[in-house]
């Protein structure tokens, strides 16, 4: 596929507060990386970013399910340095979409932490699972390949 034809999957980013959804979005869109607190479900050119509260508060999870109908792929994200995973086993099965698991912050986590986080995403039913660092860009070749846009836009 040529760069011109490249039409990556649209995605919905789901994960706890601070796991790295917004930084991942900025890296994927190849924009500037700068901290902004996500206050609402926000759509940016094929990428829907969400506040972590939508995962963490059970009654808001339904909203994620509804928004997922608008995208090709749900990206379920996990910060490997966080002790507690808020992603229950089997959670990916609640989405009627492909669920890609992404472990963030590999540049600041230990290999054991990254391995654990990959396992937790697999247990949640995500497939495939990929480890990245959105600050230094590690792993994004694989992400772009899986999302159907191998060459950078
Ligand atoms: N080193 C590193 N820091 C990250 C990464 N992703 C996010 N961060 C940092 O983690 C903090 C929260 O990130 P943010 O993207 O706002 O998380 P969100 O709440 O899920 O949107 C920020 O200080 C980011 O710079 C990553 O892949 N690597
Ligand atoms: Mg955010």
C-alpha cells in the first residue's frame, strides 16, 4: 500500500487516568507531545481519546462500549508501572470490535513490569498485544502495521 492510499483503522483509546492515552494519540498523529488533561470523550481525525474515569468508574464504562461502535479498533492501554490493573479479565469481550492491547512507558518500566502488563492485557482478551513508548516512539512501527498503515503518514 502506498503512503497516499494509507487508511489506518480508526481507534478508541481506553485505559486508566495517566496510562498514556493522550501521549499515544499525539505520537500516532505525529503531532507535538505535550501534556493535556483529557476532560471529555474527544475525537481527533480517526482517534477517539477518552478520560480514564470512563474505565475506572463502572457506570461510565457503558459509554465506552457505545462509542466503540464508531471505530474499527479499540486500543486497551496499560501502564506497566501501575501496581493495580483496572482492566478486568475478559474485558475486551465486552466490545464488539477488535481489541488491540498496548503496554505504554516501556522506557521507564522494568522488563518484568512490561511482561506482567502484556500478560494482563492478554488475560483481558486483547489480541494482539504490543509494548510501546510514546515519548521515544519505540514500538510504533508495529502499531502502524497492525492499524493498517505501515509507512508513517
Ligand atoms: N516515558 C513515558 N512517559 C509516558 C508515556 N506515555 C505517557 N507518559 C507520561 O505519563 C503521563 C500521563 O500521560 P497521558 O498521555 O496524559 O495519560 P492519559 O491520562 O492516559 O491521557 C504524562 O506525564 C506523560 O508524559 C510513555 O510511553 N513513556
Ligand atoms: Mg488523556
